C-alpha cells in the first residue's frame, strides 16, 4: 500500500467516523422552553408531545429544562438544544443574537392575535390603566412578551411610564406567579398571558369575582417553536410537518389542549417585526 493511499484511507475513515458521530448525536432531539410556568407544569404539558414527536420523527426526544428566559435563548443560539418554545420577544432576542440563524417553524393559530391581560383585586378600585398610577404592579419575566414587553408597550402608548408613574414595578418570573402575587395582595395589579389566565379560571384556581381582568390588550404575534438554521433541512421539515399534523393525529386533540392550541400553523421571522419594534422602542433589545 502506498503512503498516498494510506493517507486517503485514513481520511475516509475519519470522515466516516465523524459522520457516524453526527448521526448518533442527532439521534436525540433536545427540546427546551422558556420557563413561563412552573417546571412541573411545563414537563407535564410536554410529555405527551415528546412521545408524539418521537413516533413521528423516529428518534429519541429529550426534554431539557432551563432556569430562565435568557438560558432558553442561549441554549438554542449555541446549539445545546435543537428545538425551543419561545415567546415572540425571546424569539427576537435569539434571532438577533444568532445573526438571523434562529428561525421559527410553527406557531399556534392563537399566536397570530395573542393578548395580555391586566388583573387586580376586585376590591382595589382599579378599573382602567390610568388607575395604576401610584400603585404597585407585577410583570412576569423581564424577557416575557405577554408578561412584560407588550403590556409595557401598551402602558407607554397610554402615556403611563411604569418606572416613573407607578409606586413600584416588580417581576414575578412567570405568569402563574403573577396571579399568585395579585391574589395574595403582594401587588395591586399584574400583567400576564391571557391563555394562562383563562386556564386558571377554567380550572377554578382563581375566582374571577375576587381577582378580575380590568384591561385586555389588542392582539399581537407571540409564541413559536424555533430551531437553529444549521439543523438539516429534512429534519426541520419533518418537525414542522409533525406539528401541522397534530390536528388530525390520534391523540392530537389532547396534546393540542395541553398546549392551549386549536392547531399549529406555519410562521416566519417577519411576523415578529412588530415585537422587535416594540422592544427597541422600550429599550429592551440589547
């Protein structure tokens, strides 16, 4: 065997080994989500979806919880996970942070016109946004679209500066924690995701006669499932197709109900230009 042929064989062997390692690594789809609810609730909601994706994709699906919104952004930007559930603002952050390499695949039909609600104790005397002046208010996470960015933008549009006109602004970290803060009297009012509020009311975890909604925002684009652009196109297409097929899949209605979705639809980065503009105007996009 000549030296040149030996080198070629070694190179071929290394390439095959590398391909095998890549295939082995991609045999697991690592999934995460912004922690906008408690860890146990997120894991409960994801379990049947994860099993469905395993069956559809023919690969193991692994849930990877993160501690905060920033960690969800960084894990996908740095390709430590393959698929992430983002709010509109966290998607924009990831897209900007990655130089456009984080792309949205699908969103719930509800996310085309998502809304936030402002809530208060029914006995507080707060009936409109202007009544918040001099009061205490809890947002969710600082990086939350529906729990901070968009509620803040609508306050600013109403000529209310949360940092100057309110007595105190705090951040609960999650939508369910915001409800708890208002219900316990820790704050006068809170802003959160409408679907979490409606789920709490439906499950009788909050009494709307005691804690009430006093303002609902106009609609805006919000949540989506995103991937890194370096993911093979064939896998991206399979993931998107799996979500789009949920509506008619066996057990799909139950999975969709857990995701608070009627169905999933395709989405694109341009849908979130309004979120990006709101974040820039509020000085929240770095």
